[in-house]
């Protein structure tokens, strides 16, 4: 697997680059911290990151995987995000927490355990997953529970929150109240806030970089992003708030400048930027140089300015998580497979950007799966979007269509293509056509007297 932060933007969105971006962002932390992240977060000091960051990464990765595997038909483990995460990997995270994850020669804090029991919290679960929380000398169980109850959480909700994010009790009431005030900048009321905390406790209780968070929130509001979009950023893409607002502003200005240079209009620029951010906030983890390099790569490959804008819109900014080298390899592979000229390849990429952003091993695997199913290269070239589907999905759909007597080898791949909803519509049409009785215009009509 080639080289996290979960991002649950509107689950209605089914775009391939969107899901791929979440998947790869999630797997970044898994590969970065490997198994140490999940072994009670021991040896955090060796990694040079504070424990709050690690805990947020772990839960975010878990949630991202859950969402992808249950909602997406496109998830794919073959992509690389070196340009995005190089800076994150090099960034220095100050250790602000006074507690430690070292569990050697430590005894559990009996007062903490007693307070958790009174709140009906499953201490066994905490002991199994994050025992180090129970070993800290200082904890604020009653105080944190009280703040949550002030915001409207009932006893069950409080217990669930502390079970999922027990490290919340290690933050002082002052820290949590400050975080509460910060999130209220974008929440309609405390009812909405407590609901978000119940769903994403780790995001709320990761309290580092509060000044950067606040500055970025205010900048996003100034930019025109709606508060409900910003709350989705806070809950599912918190790392974009860790950067100084100056870096965020610089990335936005780079995007704006390139949009105008590619022929975009001033009138549409704000709408384009806001749409791009709402679909893919991780673009803010890119650097100006990466954005420039990738755009120049497309232009060097004879994509016109208008065509580059088309690709940016179709890929929702995902192109900035690729590199010129990987894009070049994928394009050369496709050109060799389809035996096409440079101009023909360009048209295929515009028709199916998957040929640009999928790695060669992924394209190879999916092509092989289609060929084994009896589909020809000519058919794939005619409908290249079929390469956006995993081999398993293709096999499942072919089996369903074959049961209706549909010959995929001689028919169009359009019926095989598209999202789950698209396929169900196509399948339904074929099924109803097969079951519809043949009308005989000369057959006598029985009419009762």
C-alpha cells in the first residue's frame, strides 16, 4: 500500500477523488505512526508528537475507514499524497499536555475510576483501549461531565462521550470552556454543539492550536464559507486548522491567481473557490509550489487552459495531491494499453480523469479484471469510466446483468458503469424490458358485454 484525517462531507457526494482523498488521508496516519498509534499510544515522546494529536489521528482514521467501507463503492488503497503530508510530517508539534502515556510502574487513579463509575461509564472499555488515562494523577471527571451536562447532554450521552474519548477528563475546565466558546462561533446553538461533540468527541477535545483554529475560522467566514461547512471541517478535517492562517490565505490566493490565469472570470472565482473547498478542504494542506507544478505539468501535456479548469472541477482539487511523476506514469500506461496518440489520450483523460489520478498498479488490476470478464480493450476505450469501478463491483454487476440474459461482451458498458444508484436505474430498465410482454396489435381483445 502506498502512503488521515477523516472527512465526512455530505455523504450524498459520491465522487471518486473525494472518497479517495479521505481514504488516503486516513491511511497517512496509520502508516506514519504504524502500530504504535493503536498500542495504547505508548512511546509518544519518541515520535515527537503530543498525545492529543495521536488520539485524534487514531479515531479519525477509524471513522474514515468505517464511512468509506460502508458508503463508498470506489475506495481504493493505491494512492499517494507525498506533497500534502511531507509538510505535516515535518511540522513540529509542541507537547502541551502534562500527562503521560507511560503505563510502567503506575497505579490506576482510584478517584478517577470511582467518578467514572458514578457516571455509568464503562471503565473496562477504557482500561482495554486507553488504560493510560486511568493512570494520570490529575483528572477532571466531574467538571468535564458538568460542562457537557450544561450544554444539554444527558447521562447516557455523557457516558458515551467519555467512553469514546476518555482523555477529555485530562483537560482543565478552562480549556474545555475555551474550546466550547470557539466552536460556538460556527454552531447555531448549544443543542447543535453537543450533538457534534457526541458524534465527534475527539475532534472537540483536541484543543491544541486554538489560536490558529480561531484565526482560520474567522478567515473562512470572511471568505464566505457557511458555518455548517466550517463545522464539518472542524469535526472531520481538524488538521487544516493547525496551520497559521497566513499559510491558509496563501494557498487560497494561489488558487485564485491560477483560476484567473486559466481563463476563469472574477464573477465566478468566489463560487469556484468555495465549491472546491467544501468538496475537498485538504487542498489547504498543499503548498503553492505543488499547485503550480501540477498545473504546469498539465499545460506541458497540451491541455488547454479551459481543459485544465475542467480537470480541476472534475477532480475537486484532488490533482494537487498527485505528483507530475505519478501522473506521467499513469498516462503512459493508458497510452500503451489503448494504442492511441497524444491527442486521443488527452481526450480519454478528459472523459475519464481516473486515467490520470489512478496509479499504474490500480489501473493494471482493474484492466485485467475487465479483460478476464470477456470485455475487450476496444469496449473499455469506448467507455473508460468503467475503470473507476473496483474489480469486485464489476464482477458483481456482470453477474446480475448476466442473470437477465444481458451479454456484456457484445453490449454497451454504459449499463455497467456509474454509481450504485446509476447501475440500479440501468438494471431496472433492462429488467422491466425483459419482463414486459410483447404486444400483438392484431390479437383479439376480450370485452365483457
